[in-house]
C-alpha cells in the first residue's frame, strides 16, 4: 500500500489529530446554509512535522488549534486532547466579543486605549462561549458580572467572584424574575454592555 506523504508549508504544522470538537456552526452550516461538507475546525493533537519557517514548535509537541488558522497553542501534559480541542473557537469568540466588539480592555493588552468598564451581563454564561466570557471577564477585572445560566448555574457560581458583586441569575425563573433580579444586582447603575451567548 502506498504511504501518503504530506509536507507542511513553510509556516505550517502537520498535526496528527487526536481529538476534534464540534461547534454549533458545524450543524448550522449544513442546516441553515446548505453546506454539504463539514471541514471541522477545533482540534488537538501531536505535531508530526514543522515547516521551514516555524521556530516555536517541534515534532512531538502537543498542540490545539483552530484548523488552518494561525496561532496554534502548546498544551500541557496535564491537559487531555479532548479538553484542549474544546478551547480554540469558543475562547476566540468570547475574546473577540468582549475585547473587540464590546471594547473592554483585554488583560494582556497593556497599550489598550479602550476604556469600557462597569457592569455587564452575560446571557448563557454556562455554555462553551459564555463560560470563557465569564472567565476572561474575571481575568480582565471587569465587574460586576451578571451571569444568566440555568441547569449549570452551580458551575457558573464557581467561576465568578461574588466579592466583586458578580451574581448568577437563573433564566428558568422566567423573564420578569431575571429582569427584576438584574436590576436589583445593578443597584441603580446603568447596564451598557451585554453579551448573548445562547443558541
Ligand atoms: N461554541 C463555539 O465555538 C461558538 C463559536 C462561535 C459562535 N458560537 C455561537 O454562540 C452561541 C452559543 O454557543 P455555545 O457553543 O456556547 O452553546 P452551548 O455550550 O450549548 O451553551 C448554550 C447556553 O445556553 C443556555 N440556555 C439554554 N436555553 C436557554 C434559554 N431558554 N435561555 C437562556 N439561556 C439558555 C444554556 O444554559 P444551561 O445549560 O445552564 O441551562 C447554555 O449555557 C451559539 O449561537 C453559537 O452559534 C459558538
């Protein structure tokens, strides 16, 4: 049997995929846009070969990446491939929403000229994107967070910081209860920023 020889381009990694993650866009693309194939995007695996211009990675490294995009990340031996594959797209979307679209200063950007601050609301805070949004907001020191979750409220409770005024509200109590409790949590402050992370 002939062996398939694949070489990475100068700035590419060839990765043996150990785990791949599915995202809502994968089924939305076929159901809503009529796509007939699914490229898959989020994956984690072991570097097989590196291109001639690649300096940061070497064969044998464990990495996670958004397939065919830049910025693969090295993962620690403690992180499973399944855990790592669940990170790239969801974390990127949460980050873009908070730090680009809503204009909050990113924790890693010391030259940031954005200055949005104050309370913000994250709807669907226990989902893949929402949970990254909460954790990034905590890292960036953005508070108070009003996090809306349901079945996984306990998880969200474990990643917020109640000492900064962060609160979890349960959407299953109904819209009126959520609005009432959100106003209560705001304590008279105006809510300028909200991120809807639901389906
Ligand atoms: N995942 C990605 O990589 C990605 C990338 C780009 C865009 N998106 C978009 O981001 C959105 C969320 O995707 P996801 O992957 O984060 O979804 P997910 O993991 O399935 O999370 C969905 C969230 O929605 C909450 N929820 C369910 N029913 C609700 C309701 N009636 N009212 C309020 N919240 C409700 C759930 O809360 P409980 O479980 O606590 O009840 C859960 O936290 C989708 O529109 C998706 O297309 C996702």
